[in-house]
C-alpha cells in the first residue's frame, strides 16, 4: 500500500495540469474575433454593401439599431413588424436561422451554421460603422 502512494499522487498531478492546460487552450479559441468576422462578412457583403442599389439594407451601425429602421430601404412587411433590437442574441439567432427568426422576411440567405463564424461576424458588426 505504502509503495503505491507516489504513483497516485503523480497521476493526480498529471490530471490536474492537463485540465489547467485545457482551460488555457479553450479560452482564447472561444473569444470572438472581429478580424476573422470581417472575412466571414464577405458572404453578407454580396447584398449588404455601399453600392447604389444593394439587395439588402446597409448594415453600418446595425448593432443596437431597431430592425427595419432605415428610411431609404424598402423592407418586407415581416421585417417591419419584427420589432427587434439588433443586439448580440438577436443578431446571432437571425444569422443562424434567418427564416425562422423573422418569419416571412425576404433575406434570401440560408443562415450560417458554424457558431464560431456567427460569433466572429457579430463581433465584426459591433464595430462596423
Ligand atoms: C442574398 C442577399 C443577402 C445575404 C447574402 C445576406 N443578407 Fe441580410 N438581408 C438581405 C435582405 C434582402 C434583407 C431585408 C429583409 C427584409 O426586409 O425582409 C436583409 C436584412 C438583414 C438584417 C436586418 C437589417 C435591418 O435593418 O433591420 C440583418 C441584421 C442582416 N440582413 C444581416 C445579414 C448578415 C450578418 C449576413 C451574412 C451572414 C447577411 N445578412 C446576408 C439580404 C441578404
């Protein structure tokens, strides 16, 4: 019995440091990355851009704005009725499931499935002005 003790102690130390290392790795990977989000936004920019006649409403300043709020864009009745504020949870759920989040809206986009892409593009939108 006496002779087994050091082995137990050593394996506890290994397990302990492994979980500390896992935390250190997990934290930066989970943080949203606006730079990366800018690249993800290229998908959105096909419709959301500064062109003369873009398909979608301009998303500059969208973070914190009410849905359907731009005077110079003709939204669908569904988007006009949505009555959302584009905060982090609403943007994330809309980007993931545009059609079920705002039923009947006219954004011809299936949504993004990768949660890291969603986090990053929302981080980018927060600073998009
Ligand atoms: C193929 C074109 C297209 C793409 C791609 C697209 N959108 Fe849209 N988006 C639209 C259109 C059109 C609307 C207006 C919908 C309506 O009025 O029903 C819209 C509306 C929105 C709104 C509401 C804006 C407001 O002023 O209320 C947000 C937010 C939005 N899109 C985010 C995104 C993001 C983020 C992406 C990329 C991940 C994206 N969209 C990709 C066409 C697109």
